[in-house]
C-alpha cells in the first residue's frame, strides 16, 4: 500500500540582488556590518528588516517608496530597494552617505 506523503511547501525566502550596485571604499567595520546584513538575507533568507538586526546598530529606515537604507557607520550607509512582491532586496549603493 502506497502512503501519500504531503510535503510542506518550501518556506519563502528573501533574495539579494547586487547587480549594478555602486560600492564605495569601506572600513573593516563597515564591511563587517554589510556582510552581516547581506549574509542574513542570502544565506538565511531573512527579511531585510530582520537582516539589519545582524548588522549591529543599523537603523533600518524607509527613505521613499520602496527605497530603504541601513547605517554601516556614522557616515556610511547601504541603500537598497525592498521588493515585497518578489521578496528581493536590490542593492543600489554600499558606502557613502545618502
């Protein structure tokens, strides 16, 4: 007798898109903060709001429309689009101040 095993649908995961992003020089500390943020999205599929918590005092902030930023240091930010429909974080710029 065959047993019908129903599998749970794969949990939806956020993805990271860095194509076309502008990268400015970062200090080791800023680089570590951005790495923590991007790894939480890329490796763990976390929502960017949750991923920002991995980057210390990131101050996840909405700028306008679907554009957001996190703080990498006192003078450096990462700016990105949060595309809820496709669960994609599109990185626009890393480093510098917006």
